[in-house]
C-alpha cells in the first residue's frame, strides 16, 4: 500500500512537472510569436526615408498628381517634391507606378519602377482596401495638422509659395532624400548590375549629357565645354586613362549638326564616344559614371538621386537654382560659364571618397593646388 502510494505520488509529481513544462513552452512560444508578429506588422507599416507611417486611427494621405506627359527628369523631381510634402503635412505618401503608355516624348516609362526599385520601396498595400475618394480633399498648400480622414492633393504647381521648383519649402530637397534613395535603390533596383559594356572598369568614365532639339543649352563651339575641360584638367591628367561619353539623342539633329558637335568635342578630348541609346540605357550611363556632367536638364540629376557612384557636377538648371531644390552637396559646382568653382583639392577629396583611387596615377591625391 505504501509502495503503491509512493508510485502514485511520483506519477503525479512527474505529471505536474511535465504539464508545467508544456505550459511554459506554450507561453514562451506564444510570446515569441506575438513579438514576431508585432515586429513584422511594425515593419510592414514603416515607410522609408523618414516618411510618415500610415495611421488607421487618423488617416492622412498625400496623393499628388504627376505630369505623366512630362519627361522623366521632371516627373522624378515631382516625386521628390511629394516626399517633402508628405513630411510637411504628416501625411502618408501614396505612390503611383509609372505607366506603360508613352508620354509626349514618345517614350514609355514602365521600366522606371524596376530600375530604381520604386514600386517595392514605396508599395502602398494599405491603400488597396482604402477608398481614397472617400477622404476629404485638401489642397497641398494648406497646413492643417489637427484633422483626420483627409487626402492632400495637388500638382507640382501647388506647393506652399507657388511652383515647387521655385518654392522655398523645397530648399535642398534632393540633398535631403538622396542618401536614403541611393541605399534603397541599390538593394531593390536593377541598375547596379547593369553597367554598360562599353564603360571600361579601369578608366575614369566621364559622362556628358546634351539636350538637343527643343532646348539646346550649349552650342558645339560654346566656351562652356572648354572651361569645364580646363578647370578639370588636373583631374583628367592625373587619371591613368580618361574616357568621355557624350550622351544625347543624336538622331534628332541633322548629320551636318552631328559632325559639328563631333569636330568641336574631339578637338578638346581624347578617347571619345558619342552615345545614342534609349532612355533606359542613357540612365545606366549616368548611374555608372565616375563624373556626371549635365546640361541644365533635369534628367542627369536622376543619377544623383539613385546612385552614389557618380561625382555630380552641379550645373545650373534651365529654370535657375532658386532655393537649390535640385542641388547635391556631395557634388562639385560649376558656374554658368562652365568654370568649376569647387577647389581642386576638394574635387580630388570627393573622388577619393568614391573609392576610385586605382583609376589614378600614383600620388594624384596628394595634389593641393591647381
């Protein structure tokens, strides 16, 4: 009887210990699962680049309309303006993919989402079950922070103070978002693995953009090019090899005009290539350049937003600098005449930060004077 009682007590003790163990494991697993689910949920609602989260308790969204018939550079600028306005209004950014349909330039921009990873980065999954039209519309020029269930809307012409390109509210906005966009684009975009085959990995690749046709910013014999070449000469002369790529829609001008450009530029530079490719390939040249020299057009500035590879030469936009919305502080500055105003030692320092010392002769980065 005593032995049987002892066995029963032992069995009960073992059962209690096992039951407690199972309960502890279940609790730990539940807590872990709950924590994991919470983290996943938190991660899924976190927007990049410091943009406001989506708050279902107080819905505030920003839904700016892009100029879909404008060029890509203009539309990307509008996208950056929208990010700034999203922060300004504490309203969640609603991203609209680039359409398959061709714009007024007879070009489809459907490749843009994949190239830069934009659709993945700014995916608005939460907006699928939200009827945006049911939200009360407000102009992006207003500043109401104490209201919910609203949708801020407008275009780049409606920024506080007027057109976004001229608005003080957009001061240094490219500079603000470029570091974040470069990181995200490197991870989610496809451009980084698609370097143009003609670009030599051991040469200093200098890409020049020319806008032709509707607005030709610099003529072939313009001193602008000679000034740039002259003030950057210490850099070019210190490189092991320099290759200049002149990228433009060369096919839209006459053969005689093309020859004029070729003669003028080849007399100033060695190892030149005149590149006429589609828009996507054009961007790949920009994104993988070591030095990117624009023309005042907004298109080359796209490279500075999504790639940390090129050293951007800040060329005055066609519409002026205004409050420097499209300026890159990690680039170098050139005046309207083409003269680089950044001290040459700073130019070498910024190139060194790009990790391309191997493209230069020994001692090149010890230069402190022109």
